C-alpha cells in the first residue's frame, strides 16, 4: 500500500531515473530519494487511493521505457538466429511476467520494473527464445542455456519477487 509523504521501496532500475517529476493538474510530485526509495507528495496526504493510482501510473510509464530498452539490447542476438522482429506490448498482469504469441507479439508485465535487472533480462530472453522455438522443448532450452547460462538462478530469484 502507498501513503502520501512516506518513502516507497523499489528496485535497481531507478538508478537510471533520478529526476523529479512534477505535474500541474492535480499537483503531485514523485521523486527518487536514494537507491531504494522515493517520495510521493500530494496536496492531500491522506488520499491513499490517489497515491496508489499515481504509483501504478508511474511504474507503468517507467516500465515501458526500461523494458523496451532491455529488449532492444537483446534483440540483435535473436535476429541473427532468424527470429522475426516482435511487436512489444505492456500490461499489468496478476500471474505472468511475460508471454509470446504465435503472431510474434511479446507481452511484458509492467510489474517487472520492480524486479532486479538480471531477472528482467531473464524474462525478456525467455520470451525472445519463443520467437525462434515456440515450445519449451530441448531446442528452446538449449538456446536459453547458450544465451543465459545462469537463467535458472535468475528465474529462482524472480520467483521470490511478489507481483
């Protein structure tokens, strides 16, 4: 739960985002304060629903930026293997970190932004592997092992992150 004026926990990605955000309509301020927290200020500090709404919006915006960048960093390795360029979509999901359709649409959970970068990369590489091998067969696992030899450790760490 989020409370106005309190500090909120977040993960590694915010090291890349240090600027304060201010919005004129319905004034509010979201400002990273150090490597693990940021502050939220509102005119009405007791409006917990508004704080929660703003935090979800903030995470979603920053998730899209980060996840797009991470996917673009990994994509060339898969294009060289004959993978098609995927369409990337984002959604807040309750039970999945990502998915890849037979139409080459990769859907990533915006809640991934709260996970360590190593875990984010695992999800992205996993979904990109599906562009080459759609099923979780031996070829899929072999490709995943070649690209991310420590994928099992990353997956185990990700499973400890609460959606």
